[in-house]
C-alpha cells in the first residue's frame, strides 16, 4: 500500500460566517428625467414601480418635446441600509 500524499492530510478550516449587506426593495426603480424646461409645462422627474408606467410617461414627455432628450433610468432592484443602490 502507498503512503498518503502530504496534501491529503491537511484539515480544511472554513472561514467564519459573515453577514451580507442588508437589502431593501426599491419600489421606485424606474426613473424618467424630462429635458430642461419641462418643469414649466408640469412635467417633472418621476419614479415608477414598473417599467410599463415609466415608458408611458416617457412617451408623454417626448410627445411634448420631440427634439429634446428624455432619460429613462433603471436604478436597480435593491438598496442597502444607507440608501445606496446595490447592483
């Protein structure tokens, strides 16, 4: 019989358990940012829970300002305990 290899005699130690970041659900994930000057016409930066509502608002803004940029931002699904976005 062969002797055991030296690396097979080592014991495996597992690292101590560490708690992951506390995550909070982002209920206003989708953000629409109209162009500058849209606030005078009653179109403000708004956040929405689902993408369908955000796209509808973005179409409404683009109908009033066809040549101006209108941003749709996905801010992520989760926040940490300090309010920062977890990607």
